[in-house]
C-alpha cells in the first residue's frame, strides 16, 4: 500500500503517518527530511540538500513496495502523489494550527522536540 498524506504545516501529517506506520508496519517518510539534512555548522542547524541528493532519496522511497509519505504538497514530489494508492488530505482549522505551531516552536527551542528543517 502506498499512502500519501498531504496538509499544511501543523495539520497532523507526521503524527498520522507515524501512527499508521506503527499499526501497519509500513515504513513512513517525512519529505522535510528528504529536503533538509542536519548540519551543525549551518546557522539554523540544517541545510537544504542538493537537487541530486534529494532526487536520489525520493526515488529510493518510490521504488519500495509499500510506503507512507507525508508532505505539504510540494510540486517536486508530485510523482509520489501519482503513484499513491491512497491520498489523505488533512484540513485543520487555522486556530488549531496556530496553537500547534507555537507549541512546536517552544518545544524545538527548548530541545524537547527534534526539527529537521
């Protein structure tokens, strides 16, 4: 089964992808981690991957029999949408998203939550 979860920032994509992965055993991929790599020497603690690096990683995901992908719907990852057996669109009210963004920012700045971007 190939599942593509799409939604805005703080819509719950990562949480849903992890929960489905945990219950089904299907590997889960966060496309922010395909776009960015940790780099402690960079001012923000990460850097954007080159197009070549990104494309190799993404194509490796697409060759798998089963996967769960979560993303905000970037055009460069459209092939994942096209191959998906199921597409899940998350639409969350703005106030809920704003609260989640603030809580995430606090947790990441306190070092309680990891951030790959």
